[in-house]
């Protein structure tokens, strides 16, 4: 006799629209969960305009649960009253997984993923909408939610910020999407350069791209054929990035591609001499690991969880020190022994993070929450 599948309400809202890093990791988590035979997944999206898109973005085997209800209304209602519950969208469930900071009220236990605490640590780098997360998280915690994070760094920050006991916060590292096997010739053609530093990031203040432009400009003064390629959608605060590009002495070798799809991303990685990721603060940091998985040396930063996640497999300068970032870029471009060492260490580091392992741990959390409403033995 087989056990009944656990019924999981899964917030797929981050999958809608142009996907940021949160959207990408949420998509890969849902795809990996959908491959399991012990879960019955209902993907919900609290959105008025985007609900019709949900059918097109969720993986096969996942039921879509949508209703014409505006997200803005839930932001007003849910902190005040515990209704409407998510079961209005999904029907009865055993566990709710809120993947994007905002947890709905529910009769079932709630697992709330907190990707980072930028809104606490760097509120000046947040939009007005993001600044509301702290209040919404507090409401969810007061209603009994358990927190999931993707790094120990963020787990410790969450415990300290919200005064939670250790067992209320559980770290499960995510997996990585495959990134090897791209076409380097096509990547160089997309990059408009034979030798280039690649940045994969949404253009927003936290990603620190103006500093990268200035650091690259210093390197490019003494390196006549290197280019800088920035691939990622506009977020906000784009003006400072544009100003840095316009002021660069070597601006003709700085190329901005905008959002790129998975194929372009792989090809750009395959052709890159180096990946640069000088973020000021990160809750995990997928792009550096994706580059490592593709055999590309990495210069990241000491911001947030990056030292925990990347270890000694990347150069980690202070992201606020332009000279330190510039020096790290120059070394990683010119020192062949260092490049070889970073490739070897990076490949081993990336291999630690797999989706089968991650979803096995997440499914275990679902089972514990469904049976007792709490996490035990961790």
C-alpha cells in the first residue's frame, strides 16, 4: 500500500515576468520537486494580470491554482486579517511553501523562504515594495511560519533580526542548473569581443555594477583587447550605471546586452575569460557558481553569503574598494596559474550544489511540517 502524496501549495509568483535570480531558483526548485512521485503540487500566483501566464511557465505535472484577486489587495488584507486563506486558490493542502518573502494565511503549516535581508541591511538599496517585506515576514512568523533560507549567513541574520529560536530557521542549499556545454564561438559573437569579462546580474544598486565598470576601466587602460559584457535586465537605479558607462575612458569596450535566455547565458559563459560578480550583499549567489560549473574563473566579492558559498574557489575583494576589485580582475585575467587553480577549485565547488539533494531535504521538511507543524532533529 502506497502512502498518500503530500499536497503542497507552492508560490509560483516569482516565475512570472522577466525572471530575476529569485525567479530562476524558484523555477528550478519547482521543476525538481515536480519530478518526485511523493508530492502533489499546486502552484499559486497572487496576481491579477499575471495569472493567465502561470500555465505557460510551470513544469508538467504541476496544477495551476489561480483566481482573479489583485496582489495589492492581499498586501493590505493579510497583515490585518488571516483571510482569504490560500486554500481559496488551491483547495485543501498539507503544507504551504511561500517562496517569495510573502506568506499567505492558511490552515496548513507554512514554510517561508527568505532569500536575503537586503531590506534590513541596506534599505537604501530597496524599492518601496521591497521595504514592506519586514512587516509581512513578521506577520507570517507571528502566525507560526517556519523559515527556509539558502545559506547559513542568511539563517543567522534571520534568527538575530526576528529573535527566532534556532529550530524555526532551516538552511537548505539550492542546486544549480547545468551551465556547461555552451558554444564559445557564438558567445563571443554575442559579446562582440574575443576576450571578455562577463557580468550576469540585474542592474540594480545591490549588484554594484558602477563599481565594476570603474574597476574594469582601470584594467582596460593596460589591457588593449579585453571587453566587459553585462547581461541582465534593468531593475532600478539604472541611471548610476549608465553614468559610469558614459564616463568610462574605454566605454567602447563595454557592452550591455539586457536580459538573455538560457541558451545565450550558456554560450556567453562558454566564451568568457572571467565572470565578475562584485555584489555588495548576497543571500546566496548563483551566477558565480554557474560560471564555476562552466569552467570559468570567478572574481566575486566578500559581500554577504558569497564567502560561505564560494569558499576559496573565487577571488573575493571588498566590493566597495574599486582598486581591490580592479586588482582582482587584472590578476584573474593575466595569471595563468591562478586561472587554472580557480577553474579546478570552482568545478569542485559547483559540484556540491545539486537539485536532487536540495529537493530531498525540502521534501523532508514538508513531511515534518505536515505531520507535526514543526521541524525536528535538525
